[in-house]
C-alpha cells in the first residue's frame, strides 16, 4: 500500500540523519520494559523499549541492547535475565533505569526470578524469566534472543507505553 507521505529529500544509501530517524520512529508506540540480571556485584538493569516476542514454539523473545550500555555486558555474562513489563504507575522507575550513573535499584522492591535469579521488580504488570539463546550484532546494537523459562502477569494496571518522546498508556 503506497504512502501519501513524501520524504523531504532522497538521501540514497546513506539513509536518514539519526535525529530524523528517531523522530519518525517515535510515531510507533512501544511498551516499556526493564531488563534485569544478577551480576557478580549485585543486580543490574536497563530500560528497554525494543523488547519483542519472537516465537511461540519454542517460547522466544528478544531485545536490542546498545553496544554503549554499561549493563549489557553484565547481563550477557549472566546468561539470563528477567524482562519486567512496566505499568503506567511505574513511569518514575522507567526514568530511573533510563538514566546512566544512577543507583537504579535504590528503594526498589524486588524478588528473584525462579530460574535465573534476576530481579523481578515488584509492581510490574508482567515478567518473563529468560535464558540467552544467541546474540547477533545489529549495527550499533546487539540482538539478544532468549528462551522464556517462566512467566507471570498482573493486569490490575494498564501498561506503560512510550510514544513521540513521552510516556503514556494505551488504556
């Protein structure tokens, strides 16, 4: 289906500028998750909006951590992680985990996931305990593919979404 939206200019093989790329993709709403793991020095985690379901059989999910992430090498080395799907009431938690150089787990209630021991953040609307299957380089990110080992959900709160640079909800 052709689009009635015309590009400002054709950029050929170089593609769009990063700021324009981010602005345009901001029109696609995403869920907000925090991926956590248990490292040798304690829990680590990062805010992720690139989380996606990959396969039903076997149950696989994935996300795209940036090469510049300080938490990603610890999560990768741990071999497993917990995806915490945030509720609308957890916007401040999303902001904390999206900010580098902060004590992300200060005052955060958590418990260990049943398989990996990664932190389950209490109050999340759902969590998935996962073990890494493969990691594939993808530009300035990696694609982390993982098998889901345990799951749970609580639908008492609407999910937190990110759209056009702002947090919101779909309910």
